[in-house]
C-alpha cells in the first residue's frame, strides 16, 4: 500500500516505514503528527481524491533535522567588474511514515 501526499506545498510518494526528506519543520525529533492531505491511495483498490481522499490519513514522526549540500549562487556581468558570490544550504527534516489509514 502506498499513498501520494501533499505536504508543505510539495507532493511525495509514501509507504509505511519509508523516510522522506521535507522542508524543515519547527518541532523536535520524535514528535508525532498526522497528514490529512492524501491525493491518491493505492491498496487493494485505487482511491483518487478530488482534491483529497476523504477519510484517508497518514501518521508520521520526525526522525532528524539537517542541512543539504552547499550550493553557490554566482552573479556576473561581463565587462562591468560585477561579481557576487553567495552560498546557501537548505535546511530539511527527515520524517518516517508510521502508518497509512484509508477508508
């Protein structure tokens, strides 16, 4: 059984026990929460939401927090002596899917 969920403006495919890397959440590791925005539920039958599947729910908890690899943002204009270099590291949270409940 797997689901397609919408979480923090992005869509993810999730199965029971899977780990997802999502945008940073403001909660401590070990915190449990539920996701109600299930777009698709695939089990014995397929349930497609319009836009969400009624009664479907995903429970998860936060495993850890971290930072991605550094990316370099470099602006350059030729012949004008204009150069700007800036780095960025995106913060993320790793969540683990505990259970999927569907009607």
